[in-house]
C-alpha cells in the first residue's frame, strides 16, 4: 500500500506489505480501528483504505477473478514472486473495497505458509464481521477463504 521503492511500480497493481508479518498487520489494524469512537467513523476509515488500493486492471474484472459468495462484486488476482504471494483486489462497493484493502494488508506479500497459518478469525476479533450486515460479513469471510485457498495451491 505504501512503499516508495521501485518494487511498487514493478508490482502494481499488487499490494506490497506495510508490516513485517500478518500478525503485525492485524495488530496495527486493531490499533487504528480503536482510535475511532464508533462504527460510522471506522467505516469511513475503511472506505478511505479502499480508495488507496492500487488500481485493479479493468480487464481482470471478469468471472475468472470474481470471488464467489460476496454480495458485491469482488475480484482478486495473485502473483507468486520469490516465495511470496502478492494480491490485487477490487470491489464495486466502497465499504467492500475497504475490506479488500484490510485483507490484502494482512495477506499480500506473505509466504503461502504464513497465509495458511493466519486464520481469518481476526475479522471477528476486531469486530468487523459483527459490525457488518450478514451478507457483507459472509462476503468478507469468502474473500479471506479465497486468499487462503490460493495460498494452499502455492504451498
């Protein structure tokens, strides 16, 4: 998401990790969400994260890249590079785009083993699933499962 090295240009539209590990990313997200007093403010923050995602190529917005089980349209693509999986993603809904950004912050740029070892339970622990509608909660879990399924193929 934020990196000023030349790898960003080479890897666009794939998300580069901000933190050293998935666990560190989850902890940072938790700290950031805790700064807000209510869920409306948290939603705004999540929407802003989505706006900062690298542009997802329009020619990837196909059924082949679509994540099943999401109320909104969500697309994911992965690239394996030097033993790590990098993900790109997008959605047609602002809040879902933000949730994609959160998931990619946790999972993109990690080894397949680290991705598989990082349970999407953090979505519940951070209160994200509970704060969403049932359909959106199911969708964000479907996104996490799609990422972990891709990691299983690479392992």
